[in-house]
């Protein structure tokens, strides 16, 4: 960082440098390790069994861990699943969907979710050969995903009381986002 410049025109610190400040790592985990956090952050009013997905055994699951913590502080799960038909330009034959993305409330806003999302972008595009990555996003999170390269498509819809919109990112953009994070963590 060039501290000779006034703060308002200094270039922003790279994401990797900002993420270092929070002292966490990312690794692949079992679905069982995701359940408590999925439940407490996403659907605390439903029984724990409600956050287990029928497809969980065919998915891959990733968690962020702070040093010394045996339980994840953020989780996300990915599944090979084609783009929904309501995407008008759904040309990607192979796509990866992410689901059940959650960061512990007291640790949100520290870059952990961004790092985890970028990791699965990388895994989906570089390792699984996905041409697109997509999700059902809570409408409240739409701007957050847009700032990470995703675009909304299709009609909005509800799951219970929560409004959702579908969002996607194509492989080249997912790789570019993923590259920003992958090299800095194991
Ligand atoms: C959505 C969610 C997973 C994001 O995780 P998170 O760890 O809070 O996200 P981040 O910290 O990476 O990003 C939040 C903000 O913190 C900022 N931030 C603060 N410190 C940061 C740091 N050290 N490094 C990077 N970003 C940092 C980011 O700029 C970002 O702001 P922006 O969106 O205005 O750019 C999390 O908020 C969550 O669990 N929400 C509730 C459940 C939910 O809505 N899940 C998604 C369902 S679709």
C-alpha cells in the first residue's frame, strides 16, 4: 500500500491481504460438519433435519475454519446441476449450483464468505469443468452477489416467507474471481 497517497485515493488493499487479517483457512468437509451452521444461520426455526438436502451425499462441502476452531465458521455446498430452464441464454451444458451458504453471525463482514465463494467458483470451473455456477439467492443478498460477479436471471419466487432470485456466473468470470482467492489459502 502506498501510504504517501491520501487515504481516499490510495488503491484498495488486495483481497488476499484483507483476508489475512482474519486468520482463517478453507478446506473440504463432510456434510455432517455443515449442518449446525446451516441450521443456526439459515433456518433456525426449522428442525435440524430440515437443513439436510436429499442431494447432500452427491455434493461437495467446504468450510472456513479459524485457527484452533474444530467447527466451521462458514460453510457452502456445491452440486452438479444444470442451469434452470428459465435462464434465457442457458448455453452452459455443465453447471454447478451452490447451496446452503452461511457464515456465523458474529463473524460476518470480515471477508470470510467472499473467500469461500471464490474457492467454490474455482473448484467448480477449474476442477469440475463447470461452464456456469448458479444459485437461488435470497433477494436481500442480490447486491452482495453482484459485487462478486454474479448476475440475476428469471423471475423472483418465494420459499416460505423468504424471497429469492436466481443468479449465475460464467466459467471465465468464476475463474477470475476464484484466482483472486485460491492462491492464498489451502
Ligand atoms: C452471505 C454471507 C454468507 C456472506 O458472508 P460474509 O463473511 O458476511 O461476507 P464478506 O465478509 O465476505 O462480505 C461482507 C462485506 O464485508 C466487507 N469486508 C469487511 N472486511 C473484509 C475483509 N477483511 N476482506 C474482505 N471483505 C471484507 C466486504 O467488503 C463485504 O462488503 P460488500 O458486500 O459491501 O463488498 C453471510 O453474510 C451470511 O451468512 N448471511 C446470512 C445467510 C445468507 O443470507 N446466506 C446466503 C443465502 S443466498
